[in-house]
C-alpha cells in the first residue's frame, strides 16, 4: 500500500469512514431502485418517502437518545400504536377537541417514558426487561380498547391536518416539518447543551459519570421520557396521515428504529450518537422498504433485509484486534 493511501487512511477517523459508507450505501440503494423503477426517484415519491419516514424517524430519534445512555427502549412501537389509538378514540368516541386529544396522547407518551426511565434509572431494572414488559402491557391495552380493529376517522377532517395538509400547495405536510424540527432540536440538545454532554458521559462510562457528580439516574429517566414523548408523537402523526388509529403499526418499529439509529452511527454500548446520521440511517431503511415494495418483493423479505442491515451496521462498528 502506498504512503499516500496509508496517510489518507490515518487521516480519516473511524466515525467519518462509517458516515461515508452509510451515505454511499444510501446513494447506491436509491440509484439501484431508481433504475429498477422509473417512479422511485420522481419528486412525488421522494416526498412520499419523507412522509413515510415521519413515524420511524421520530422513533429513531427516541431510540438514539436511549442508546446514547447505553440502553434501548423496546416499548417505542407500542407507545406509538397506543398514542394513535388514544387520540382517535378520544376524538371519535369521547368527543374531545382535536388539540385536547393530541395533548392527552402526548402526556401518555411522557408518562410511559417516565415509568420506563424510573424502572431503569432508579429501580435498576435491565432496560430490555423493563421496556419489554411495558411493551406487552401496552399491547394488551391496545387490544382491549380496539379488539384489534382500526379506528376510522373519515368524518374528522381537522384531525387529518397534520398528516395530510399540503403546505403552500406542495406535497410537504406539517408532519414532515415536525420531523425535521425534531431532528434539529435533538441535534442541538445533544451537541450544545450541558444535558446533552451529560448523556454522552453517562453512556460512555456510568461509573465515571457518578464520580464526577452527574445524576446518572435522572439522566436515564429523562432520556426515556423523551423517548416516550417522541414515540407517542410518532403514533399521533401516523394516525393523522392514515386517517385511522391502527393497533398494530408499532410491531416492527422498535427494531427498525434501532437499525436506522445504529446504521447512522449510534453505538449500542452507549456514549455515541449522531442525530444527523440517524436521519440518514432512517432514510436508508425507509428507502430500502419502499424500493422493495415498488419492485414487488414480498413483505417478509423486508424483515430479513432489516435484520441484515442491523447485523452489518454492528459489524462496521465493532472494534477488532489489529
């Protein structure tokens, strides 16, 4: 290997190399599906991809915040599902005003995240057990409330505004704007605030964080509370876009969100995340799913693809002996 190549390799750190690989993979995937389907790269479909990425993107941010602390939240999908069910039932069956129903659904997400955070931070339960239990509780509640049937919102046009209204006559919806603002807000918090720096330290080395006086338990609790809020928001926006409360939308969201976050460079062992690249990772997952659907690949192959993405992303992150 030439000296120039060796110096170039030394000059690019591991994170930068991974970011380049992920961006290149996204471009390759989009080019591949663009060749296979002439509709894939049309502006209308690209905006549709963004709209489809809204719930998964918000849950991806939620997972990246939890993963930053060295834990992951298995309940995010069911929190999203129940958030959508709550808001649609309150409007269609209880007669609540739309904004009140939105607020109650988001409060549910905050409380769910708070329960998970207290369980992990203060009660010292393993995160996967605490959130897996919570996931099953919310799944049971969903089926008790809905019997597994979708709640149709055909008559409630105001409810659909966030997910379906076209801003200035474009195909951009308020939900897409909310997704982008959420990524910007989390990026700012994690990069430029004391709380964000504390989360990095807590995830990187909890014992060292305690030794320097950081409130590790509180940081973990807040991280899970943010996760619950964003997950419920994802469910509300999905319900608004689809015009219905769907009881099963969240079944695969947890693993897809983890896949997107890890592809974007978030470490599963904690201490490292990049919201900007998490967005790229989520778009990679969404593009892959949309492209496979467009070229008529059966849905169950998409589960295999998601699992393979997660394995490859972890392999890229794993440090190996030289």
